């Protein structure tokens, strides 16, 4: 599996890229898996690395991210796994939302500049509880009603019933918007997501700390 390095990628962007699909977490909006792992441990959940991590997690999270279960069913699952039926909705939501930190300064402005030159899309594995938190954050901090102004179209996994790295969600984005895969760049922080995109023929770029989209598009 090969991903573009920054120099080669920028050369390709200049020559042939017309569409850019962005992931959200740790590409635009900073998240911290270790904070939530610690919070789950505090709830009494053991073997947290296999229960919830960047690379793998319990099927409960997949179900929640594809909208197969409701927020209440997710909370019930956390109570069952932790063995603490007395946990309140707020305690569970606060634990789950501890993952979310915020948008890096300058990212919104950059996205608007990129949108002027390319067709841009957001493709995020997300869920009802996180999206509610993020929308409240965007409203409070930036006066925004959501992320819609930064992209031509948004694909939130729990609303479309599909999630990365399954190929169906990539195919939906490509087909619904008549995107040519060879003209499309997908930016994500998860190698397993990029592998599917690469296998489908998309151009891909792996964001890894301390790399940022601001460094990637410097000079745009």
C-alpha cells in the first residue's frame, strides 16, 4: 500500500486533481483517542486497547457509526459492557465526547480557499452523539450551523448507513457526484481507510502528526 508524500502529492494536485474528499477527525477537527480510552477505563471497562482504539474497536461502535443502533441503545451497550447500570446518559455522553477537542485555528479559512479551486467533500465516520456535540461547538465557537458551508456535500456515516473502510461508502461518494477516481484525492488519518480508497483507484494522502492540511496546502 503506497500513499503520496507531500511533494509528489502537490505536483499531482497541480496537474490532475479536481476533487478532494476530506476525513474529519485529526484532519480538520482534532481528536484524542487516549483521552477517551482513559475515560472508558474510569467507567470500569477493561482491555480498553481492544475495546476502543484508532485501529480497532468493539462492534458497538461500528453499529453506532452506521446508524444501526440509536443513542439510547449505544448507552445501554456501554452500561452492559462496563457493568455499571447506574451510569447516567450524561456520564456516558461526557465520556464518549472526551475524544473531541476542536478545530485547529486556520482550518476553516483554508477549507474555503480549497473549495474555490476544487470540488470538496467531507466523509466521516461519526455518530449521533458526536455530531450533536460538534454542531454545538461550531455554533458556540464560530457561529456556524454545521460544516455544510465548507463542502459541496457531506457524508456522515450514521446518516448514510455506511462507514469507512467499507468500499460501498466510497463508491457512493464517487457515483452520486460523478467523480472520476483518478481525479480525486482522499485525505485521512487512518491507513485502513486509505487502503480501500487506494484499491479503488483514488489518490490518497495519510495525515500523521505533526503533519497538517495547512502544511500540505501551504502556498495554495
